C-alpha cells in the first residue's frame, strides 16, 4: 500500500490517534474485523 495521506486516508483524533477513513478501508479492500469507526463493510464487533 502507498504512503498514508492525512485527510484522505486518516485523521488525528483529539487524543492524537489515527482514525482511518471509509476511503482508506475501501482502498485496502477488506474488513479487519476490529470494529473500526468508519468501516464500510457493516461489521459490528458486538454481534459476534
């Protein structure tokens, strides 16, 4: 994967963490099943 671009692939939270965007997840092409905030794959870690 190419270098991450702030604003396109992720943004920094108020705590200083990287939060990946929906666009990043779609570029990656699969769900990591971590319950990401912007997951476009409708994964809900509370269901399993």
